């Protein structure tokens, strides 16, 4: 049975080219993950603050190398797109930014990010999110990007606000963290919002 609407983005929109490196223009670069990033990612996931907002832990660098291999394959599968956020001058890992749950046909994806402890409070998450949103909405042609975070995470709420993701509401008891179920704020940015 045919669809009544055309796909916003056809299959192959991402996978037909290699994953790009995205400069942020302000000292950061969003680049594809490399196997040699594993020690830095493992170190980042030893931070107790990371466990507060993320449901995954890292038991070894080998496990992290497996994650990186998954992240690299996900570009070709067009389901998730992950970038390392690095300092443009020295390539030091500062965090990760991603489009998750990509639905090309609808032109929708969810933005996710984390930063290493040393990068927090320096605007890294906001600058990386802004660069990713510009690329996804203005260059690729996504229609809508969503950003969710625990209502107990005011730092992520500030990132959303600084990057033009308006608060749309609260998803009740939407994600289980190690301390129980969390309500999640839902923010979104739509192509043409003028941010």
C-alpha cells in the first residue's frame, strides 16, 4: 500500500557518504569516533556524575571499543549517529553528541550528549548541540529534533534553552535510572525556528 506522503529524507541520506567532521567554529570539532578514543571514554564513564544521568556503565576499555564499533556501524545503518566532541586545537576528547532514534522518513531524531568532567560548565554541550542541530536541520534537512532529559537535571535544561530547543512538556515516569523512574522534560527544535 503506498504512503500518502513522501519521505522527508530518503534512505541513504546519511549512508551514501562518509560520516563528516563538523567544526563548531568556536574551538570544538565533532568528529567520527576512533578506536583509540576508548581509554578516554572509559575514563569518562568512571565519573559518578555520569552514572546519575546515564543508564550505561563501562567495565573495561575492551567493552568501550565494542561501543565505538557499534557507533561506527550505526552511520551506515542510519539509526543513530554519534560524534566525539573534541578540542579543535589538541583533539582532546571533551564529550559526545548524537542523533539517536533517527527516523529519516519522518525527518525526526533525538539529540543526546554527555561531557567529560573537566569540560562541564564550559559550554561544551551547548556548543556541540548547536553545531549538530545546524548540520541536521539546515544542511541535511531534518524537520524536527527532540531533546529529553530528567527533570532533575537543570544543566541539560539550560543546554536545551541555549540551543533553541523549546520546552514542550513533561513525559511522566518515562525513563528508569539507577535511582528509579524519572519524569523527562521534552524539548524540541523544528526546522525554520529561526535559531
